[in-house]
C-alpha cells in the first residue's frame, strides 16, 4: 500500500486553500501514484472567530470542498482521506474527516471526539469547543483489504481511542492535524511514535505548517509516516510539501507476533 501525505499552509481564504489542495493532490498522483492520499486538519479553511468558522462550514454532501475532493478521487482513481472540514449538521458544527473511495463515493466520516481547549506555553489560547461540537463514533474504513482508523489532531493525546481503533482491526491509523508550534516541537513526534508503538500500526500524522491568523498562530508541520515499531520512514520538510511511503503491511504481523501486547491487556 502506497500513501502520500499532503502538508499545507491553509488560511482564511477558502478558495485559495482548495486550489492549493487540488494542486498538491495532482502533484502526488502524477509523481507517486499512491493508493491513499491524506490532507491535513482544516485543509479547506483555517481561520478564527466563531462566525467565520461557521461561515466556512458545509452541509455534506454539498459544499465546494466536499465536491472537489470527491471529484479528484474519482478523476484519479485514488482514495482520499480529506483531512478535516467544518461540517454543519442541523444546529451543530463538527470538525469532520470525510474519506472518498476511488469512485468519489464517501466511505467514511469521522467527527473529532476530543476538542482542543488549551492555553499554550506561548500564551496563545485555543477554544475549539466554542465553535465545534463533539463527535462520538470510533471510525474505521477499508482501502482494499487494509483497515484504516481515523483520528484528528488533539485526539493523539488520548491513547484509549487508538486502542479502540486497534481493537476494530486497524492496520493503519491516520491523524490529520494543525498541531501548534509550541506544543508540536516537543510533543508531536513523541506522541505519534508512541501511538504507532502502542497499536503496532502504521501511523500517518499529517499536519498544517507555518503561520496563520495573520501571523499570530503557527503550526508545526513535520508530517510523517511511522512504522509499527515506531520508526519514521518518511517525513515532510519544514514547508508546504508532500511525502510518500510504501507500507509493508506484513510487518504489522511480525511486530505483533514478536511483542503480542494485544493479548496481554489487563485493564479494560
């Protein structure tokens, strides 16, 4: 299974973000021909203010971002894990991943469970729950015979979710993110490798990079593919870019056979 990670620097211009996403997807397809392409969290709109965030929302299956990624998946015959978008459903808004199969059909939707309400070491405050409602479901989907689990950004700090994904048969776990610079420089790689090691899965951590919100907020980037033993096998440089890796899914079985932690859980 071949995967391409798309690292972006999205901002508050939705049309420009979608144009950039399309170009990066086309680049990945033309250069790498992957089976799965992954975009970062809030790839279509990364802005501030409740009204602005809600104004960027889409009521699936309508909306420019939803239709664009569906069309690109069908055009190129590739599965696209569409990072996350703001989904409007009734009176609620969700930070939602949508996955499209090679025919452009929606095959999975995950709504972020753990919301980012944090005062960072750099003095910047984030209150995702002011604009976003909490999801509830643990979600996996198939790319061929491979089971893929879905999570988003702040979820990475809650290992119980990843154990549930592993228990649902995940061979690969995908985490789109907009991880902050201040937390990312110390925690991003450590947490991502820990989740890969604990679950004995390939872990795809796909981030936003650089400044947004007029330079007031920065994302860490460093998108990476991590194998089931915890080694980084591909990583983006510190800019808008793609990286690609071929996953040897037989290695999951080797690691799980050597250290069968799934059989040794004691606490529920």
